[in-house]
C-alpha cells in the first residue's frame, strides 16, 4: 500500500524536474518584440548607444507591450533564433552590427528607439 504513493510521488517529482515550458514556433508579436529587444541589446553592447526612453515608452504603449512582454515571457523559437543570430553578429563583427542597429533604430529611423549618450 505504501509503495503506490511513493511511485506517484517519484513520478510527479521526475515530471516537475524535467518539464520544459512550451515555446511557440512563431508568434505574431515576434517582429515587434525583436525591434525592442534589438534596441535593448544595442544599448548594452554598442559603445555610446542608449535607449531613447521617451520613444521606447511610446513604442511599447502603441504596440501594447510591457516590460514583461519584452524581457520576461518565453520567446518563440523563431524570435530566439533571430536574437541568437544578432548575438553572433555582435560577437563576430561588433562594429558592423552596431552600425546596422543604429541605422534601424537611431534618430533617422521610423521607430527612433536609440540615441547617442
């Protein structure tokens, strides 16, 4: 009789320690999330580049996403692959990657998520 509860408890413990959170392959929010996360990566990895807080707040408000959406929730497989690619480019040719991100999100871009500082 005592064996059955022990087996159930062991099975439940095994499940809890090996379960992985479900990640979608693709999310309709991926392009928007990618923009925000790329800008954040640039602000942390590119010299003299910072997030333009006013424009970033307006952008996230317009697309109805908050801090958790950008940085805490699980990312889709496609979004994570794009971020891994960007990370690789930042490691292999930081200058070119930073310039490309600056063009995409700097003052002359439609989103203007970055500023010099």
